[in-house]
């Protein structure tokens, strides 16, 4: 079965593999079409600040990267707001605040939202759940966030899950066959996070065992060997 060529002495080093975040590599489906259309309509947004919500690994970072390329936005992790929430963050007139969630530095976020409003800057906030579901200490911040338009990404359908698996394997230069993809669709949770986790695990296990990534390897890794015939 085809797979990535490997050196016989190659070790499983757990190296990071970059995923392509270009527009051409974003996989459109019914679950993300509304979000993609909204990003591509910029600057024709209903407001200058927008919240992009969806489950882990759903493509929020990919969409944020597409918007940053179009708008010239900087990308600021929400976890660093306390250190980098000054006017310099808005120097290009557009900013992505990535992975906003309860526990964020509320004072720094409120300060940055005020700066963006006063400067007329565009903001894109990515988050797991819409702000209406959050519990925050600052009522003014909660009101401001709840007033922002929200566009959501849903869990993937079967076709998108398969396409995501193909892309994740391709990002790691792994050629896989239909048998493996069909098996994974039946045995992993239908989520982007599960797809990413199983691809990483299979890549590392294949390197460790010096074996191609196949259905048999997946069955062995997930402890379901008895359910499948050998490759």
C-alpha cells in the first residue's frame, strides 16, 4: 500500500507538520459555508467586529488566516492579551483575536475592543462557543461581546470529514487508500479534533514501527484488530 518513503533508520521524532492555510486549501461544505461566505464578503460585514465560533479543529484558524491575508490583519492569541493589547495591535486597522474563551483577561479585552471601536478597526474573534454562553465578570464586556454578530461552524458531515482526513494525511506527505479512510470514518468520532488526533497518532506509529499507514495499522492502534481483516 503506498505511503511516504522513509529512511530505514528513520526515528519517530514527533516533528511538527505545517498545515496549509491558504484559501485554495480550505474545504467548503454545508457545515462551514456560511462562515466562509462571511469571511469572503469582508469588508461588507454587518459590523466591524465579528465572532467566529465552532468546535476545536473546525477550521477557525484557517478562516482567520484567510481573512488576515485579505485584510492585512495581525493575529493575536487571546492568551497574550495582557501583554499585547495596546494600540500597536491595531496598527494595520484589522486584528484577529484567536481563541477567546472564559478566563481571558477581561480588562485587556475590553480595553482593546474600545480601542478598536475608537480607531474604526476591524476585528475577528475566534472562539469555541458564542459569547452568549459565557460567564464573565465585567457586565460591560459581556454586553459588548453579545452584541457582536456571530457566525458559526458546525460539526463536519461525512463528506467533509473524509476530505479533512485526506488533507491532513497529505499535509504529512502520507498517501492513503480508500479502505483506511472508510475504516476511520466508521471508528472515530465525527469531529475535526478527532480527525487531527488520529492522523497524528497514525503518522507517529507508522514511523515508530517503520510501517506504512494502513487500515491494519489503524485497527491495531485503536485496539480494534479483531474487527478487520489484515491488509
